[in-house]
C-alpha cells in the first residue's frame, strides 16, 4: 500500500547545504580514530584489543544503518529522518567528550555509526527524489564533497590540527556545531518532494540475521591481521557464523519475494549491477589509499598528525574540481557517465604506481604529484558510478539500491584495508629476513658501518656503549628499509588491483549487456505473441457482432483457429466493421476493462485497426 503527501518541491540551496553539513558530521566521526588512536588509548587506559571494539562497533552499525535506512525512508518523512539522524550523531559525539568508560564509548560509537549510515542513505535518496534527473550530476557532485571527499581529505587535516593543538576530544566536539547548523538549515528550508511511502512490513528476522553477519565480518576484517587470520579459532568461528547468517538472510529474502530488506528487482537493471561491482573495487582503492598515505607518512617519514593530515588536503581541492568538471560534462555537454570511468581508473593506477617509488628520504613535495593525480582520478570515478548506478532506478527501489551500493563500497574498503595491513605486515617480516641475512659481521661494508658509527658515538661520550648503540642503530635502519619496501609493495598492489580488475569489469559489462539484450528480445517475442492472439479474437468477435452471434462463440472460434492453424472463419465483410465503436461494444459485452488485461491485449482493444493489421 502506498501513500504520497502532495507537497510541491521548492527551494533547494538551503536544503542541499543542510544535507552536505550533515554528511560532514559523519565524515569526521568515521575517521576520528585514524590519527587519534594512540592518544585515545593512552587517555582511556585500554589495550589495543579493547580499543578495537570502538572501530568494530561503528563500522558494523553503519553497515546495518545502510541496510535499514531504505525501509525508514519509505515510512518516515525524509527531512525529519535526516534531521533526527544528524541530531543523534551530534548528541552521541558530544557525550563522548564527557566519559572515559570504555563500555559507554563503545555504545556511543555504535549509535554514531547507525546514525551516520541512515543519514547518508536518506540524504542521497532525498536528493534523487526532490530534483529532476537533469540536475542530478551537479547535486550528486555536491553530495560527494561531504560523503566522499571530506572523509578522504578534509577530515584527516582537521583532526591532525586538533590533536596537535588541542586534544582528541576536540574532534568529537567539532561535530556538535556542525550537527546543529545542519539541523537548522534543514528546518528552515522548504520541504523537498515527498517520497512515495511503501508500507512494507519490517522483517525483524532478516534484520537480525544481517546484523549478525555484518558484526562478524566487521570484526574479522578489522582484527584478522592482528590475530593471523584463520590461525586464531575465534576468527575462524566468527567467519563461519557470519557466512551462515548471510546465507540464511539471503534465503529468507528470496522467500520474502520483495517484501524483505532486499529488493531483487535492482538486479534487473544492467547499469546498477555494473556499478555495484565497480563500487566494491572503488571502495577498496579509496579506503586503501586513504589508509596507506597517512600511515606511510607517520610510520616511515615521521610526520606529525597535522603534517600527515595536510598531506592529503591539496588532493581534496583537485577531487572537488574534478567532480565539478565531470558534473558539467554530464549535465551540460550530455557526456554519458560511463565515459569518464576509464580516465578515473587510469589516473588512480598511475598515482599508486608513482607512490610505489617512495623512500625513507621522501618528503611531501616528492609525493604531491601522485597525490594530486589520485584526487583527479577519484573525482572522475565516483560521480560516474553514482549516476550509472541510480540513474535508471525507479522511486520504488532507488532507496534500496543506494543502501546496497553504500554497503558494497564500505565492505570493499574494509577488505582493501585489511588486505593491505596483512600485506605490509608479512612483507615487513619477509624483508627483515632477506635483508638481515646480508648483514653479518664478516661483510666488510657492515664492519665499516659499525666501526664508523661506534667512533662517532664514542666521540660524543658513549665510550662503553658505543658498539652496542651502533648495532641498535643499524637494526633500526634495517627495520626502516624493510617497512619502506613493504609500503612500496602495498602501493603497487593498489595499482595492480585496477590492472587486474579492468578486464573483469569489461567482461562483466559485456555479459550484463548481452543478458539484457536476450531478455529484451524474449520480452518482445512474448508481447508479439500475446498481441497477435488478441488481435484475432477482436477480429472474430467484431465479425460475429455483425452476424448477430454471441461473444462466447466468437472467442471459441478464435481459440480453435489458433490451435488448428486454419484460415480465419470470420467473413471478410466483418473485418471492415472493426473500428472504435466495435471495440467499445466488444469491451462492454465481455464486461472487462483495458486495465484488467495484459499490455499487449489492452493495446489490441484500444487500437483495433492496428490489431487487425497484425
């Protein structure tokens, strides 16, 4: 059952600004632990394993928010839903400042994740429904500034500055005024175009199953590298439990037949299926590179949090510029969105390859060209896949598509970061073994290095400990070089991800296109068959009207003719009587309306002269 409130869509600047500010609150909350991890662990007095639940709780509930938001969008007024989620986000961040208890912090992080997932989906759905399709490129570019650009570039710079100048608590505090400002703008803005409300029953069992699956997978992907993955029984059991819950959820959704948390009609759209796959790869590239660059700057180049955050800030400007250029090309020049995808993939691949040549002596100026090129590539890629994914969806299933698309991108990012962490850890250990095998006391270069270092330390007053200190310094250099090589391998891995993904994506696109053509051809053949059958029925019925025979007799004659393949028994003079008045008489005699017939038969009754020609 659906119901739509008749409200005219008006005034958009304040409303769009409010949505962008709301997404900024989620951007800051989602990345607060990336640079402030060590500071929070020290102030809260927890172990890294206990602290991990702050990450797991936020990510898992954010994914659950993505899945449940479509149902809420169709049940609650969209503006009220966005305002409520934003205020809940601000309140949860404000309460984080005044407590140091780990259990309360975990609960507050879970609330932040749920609110963030809901407001992201609700905001994007509302923009698609409130404004015409012709304006979507620029609107989605502006929305991406808050949902994609900010967490990847702006938020790390702000957080680094706040950590160095204030404390990590100020990061959470900065969310509060943004949430209030966003809510204020949304309150004073005109109501957006209402969304058709679908009273679909809430699938509590399905929600429970997908919640269990997402919590299990979030923990496994976040802590898998910490516990050597499946060598730890707990990680193995969580993986099995999550997989079982996911399979049970999918089975329940199939049996629900469109009344559950998933709308399988989404996968009938070729463009959405393709963008869904691309979003997974793009999420791995976005989150993976956003993890690698600051980590390399802090752990290898010894950057302060402020400097590490500022390293990505210039790429944000290029990211925004590319979004606007792509929006102009698509909205004004009518360039198809898929045309910019290859440019985005190529730029990101080249940027990661350039970063793979970084060394321990590199500085911000050495890495800046690659970082800026990465920003250009992300701008071309993300706007395109957004418009490809949602452009051809209807009002009924677009919200479900947006929720599923965001879930895919987030899971792709989790898998990408987890894979890169494992890769760096394993390669660092392997590089230590390989490089350390060549650092023996009998090697002249090693002996010369140790002697010169010990002499320098002795000259500065470390006579007794000079030899041991020289060995320690050499070990530190060895570890540093091993880490540099591991990070360079990780940068190459992101580049190779696209190299191997491109042929797969092209194959998927061609396969989806061929499948869509086959379905269209089958649908046309079915429609022609139905139209031909009803055309004969109309012809014979009209002829019998002219000869005063009953409608039942005419229909029986038509059916017998179709089965036997014999020429029509209807007289030729009756064919000339087929017209609008005869079609109306036939409709009244049979006692049905056009709306009760399939599309092909309704066409034959509505246009009998066209049906006769068939």
